[in-house]
C-alpha cells in the first residue's frame, strides 16, 4: 500500500493548488483583491481556509501567483502567434499578429487575463512592484515589435503604449456580436500606421 500511495500524493496536491488559483482568479476578477478574503477563495475551492496556507502563505502570494499564471497564458499565446512559420517578416504584420493574440487572450472570457489588467493594489508597494515587473517583462515583446517598425524612434514608445492601452481597455466595450479580436487588432494597427505610411519602407 505504501508503494502505491506515494505517487498519488503530488498530483492531488497540484490539483488542489490549481483549484485554489482558479477560485482566486474568479474572486479577484469579480470583487477585486481588497474585497476578497482567503475564506472566500477556500470556500470556492472546496477546502478549509487553513488548508490554503499549505500552498500560499498569504493572499498577496496568491495574487502574485494568479498574475504569473495570467501573464504566462497571454505570453504563450503571443509567442505562438509570432512563431507561425508562414507569418510575414513585415514588422507591421508581426505587430498585428501579436496584438490579435493579446486581444484574444483578454477577450476569451477567462478570469486570469482580466485579473492581470485590473488596477494594482496601492497599499502593498512591494507586491505592486512585483506585478509591475511581470507586466514589464511581458511587454518587452511589444517593445521589440515596435522597435522594428519603420517609424521615427520618438514615436515607438508612444505607439506601444497606445496599442496596449487600447487593447487592455477593450474589455469594457467589446461585444461578441461585433468585431472579432483579429479584426480589432487589424484596425488598431491600421490607425497607428496611417500617419507613417508615406515614409513606410515595408
């Protein structure tokens, strides 16, 4: 019996951790970090509140873990879009593909991505800084993409911030019976490209 019980323990623990993360993402998205308690999350995960601390020492650690998972999912989608062999080398096309993947991740109805783009907790500066660093690391992808654009160097940072800001705000006005995420990305890129199009060498 001992030989059979040992290999079953770790998957069960991992499953519980994932259940906690899913429950936390659900709660953080719908009622915010400050209003969510560890007891709320434990109830949703189907476990005792005290058992949560085996996996996460504090609510702040749980928010960080949810952000890490959310950023990972969005980053994986963007990286996969950019890795498509048939994707054009045109930097505008690559930017559009990345932005479409970013939008699709935000607008698919999942909780994790929505938590990532919520306002950060202002009363926990150390946690806030860690979350900002996660975002910055992710946004380096778009920094590389905009740096490759045939536009004046002074415009590149503004273009990146404009596109990501508009994309992240799309959750407030997106309708499933309207434009698809890929169509929104194409429109956004077309709008920011237009002022530079005459001098565009691509």
